[in-house]
């Protein structure tokens, strides 16, 4: 009983880490796009 529950928790943790990494990537892309738009507005 003990070992399988630890294994499933490990898998869940890995999935959470992957999801948080993807979210961070999306946020980074969004911030880059916003900064790019601000630069364009300042230049024009």
C-alpha cells in the first residue's frame, strides 16, 4: 500500500512541475509580446 501511493504522488508532482513550467513559458511569451508592443508605440 505504502509504495504505490508514494509513486503516484511522485508522478502527480512531476505533472504539476510540468504544468507550472508551461504556464511560466506562456507568461514569458505574453510579457515579451507586451514589451514589444510598448516599444513599437514608443518608437512611432
